C-alpha cells in the first residue's frame, strides 16, 4: 500500500494561494498543439515534457503551474517563487526539491518552453514562450479558437500532485479528444499516435484515471451487425470529478463514475 505524501496538505494550500493570486476562474486554456502533434513521428510538447521518468514529472508539473500563474501579457512571472517555495508547492523534499526545481527550470528554458531572465540577487523571472514557434511570443490559447481547457480545480484541489505525469498526460489527451462532446468517443489509432504516448503508458494511465473516478471506458460494437463481436473502447472524461478533492471517490454506480450512455 502506498502511503500519502505527508507534504501534500501544505502543498495544496500553496497551490490554492497561487490560484487565488492568479485570480483564475473556470478553465486554464492550452493550445491543442500542446497536447497533439500534427506531424507524424514528432512528439507534441506534452509528451516531450514527461520523458525521463521522475525528472519528467517535476518539469511537467512545474510548467503547468507556471502556465496557470501567468495570466496576463507578456505571460510572465516577474517575481516567481524561489526554488524552495516551488519545492513546497510541488510537495518535493526540502533537501533535494530546490535542486530539482532549478534543474527542471533550466531544462524548460533549454527546450523552448520558457525564458529565464536573470535578476540581480533574485530568482530569475520566468516568461512563457510559444511551443509552436521556437522563441516566438506566447499567445493565450483561448484567443485562438479551439483550446484544451483544464478546470482551475486541477490545481486548487491538488489533483496536479495526486496524479502521475502519465495520468495527467492522458487526461489532457482525452479531454482534447472529447472536444466538448457529451457522450463517450472512440479514439482512432492515428489520433492516439498523435499524442505521442506509448501503448504501455496509455494502458497504465487509463487504469489510474479509472481508479481516480475521472474516466469511464465503454465498449461499443465496431462495423456492421455481422461484426458485433468486434468491440472498441470509447472514452468519457467526467470533468465534474475535478470539483471534488482526491480521495473523495463515490461508490460504483454514483454520478461521478458514470458518464452519459
């Protein structure tokens, strides 16, 4: 049995405070291109972030927090948290957390996700940059048409801490695939490939999201009546689950676990 991280309660309070300062309401927008690649064989930014195992988890969650906190042009944090404060927000140990934060901020800068602007005697300022155009100006996704909206409760309730990096990546992917539809949707092989997630990653993350009450997987017939034995998986993400804190899963048969038919 895996015990809860004792650093979580304090980290969730820090995330709540960050969300309050950002004055976010509703959803935090991400461009579809962050989640899904339009070029065969090229991993989208989200999949690139989670490469590298444990280190990938820190840089993913760090980047998602920066995106949530940078709310106005030029989408920067002029006075960002110091490394030890980031570590507390991400529930990282005090001895190794600040070093891991620094190394992953450097990775994000070197790989075209942010710019770090040195400030004399202070933590460098952080500026989001475009992940579509190397070095380009960051543009809020909600002003560009379709976007992937992640409820602010993902941060406020600590889901960003509770879910693994792969669970978060699949959650973003399936919300993108759902696209506002009100019933379970089949994800084609081509679309699955565009998310840059391996079969093993997809399977493990799917089980995690089902366990946490986010995901319903429904098997539907494929093809004509003569092919009734051929079933395929359709996916439904219950975004209402964001409204409840981790650990508050209702019994099977509840409205949280069930999606529309």
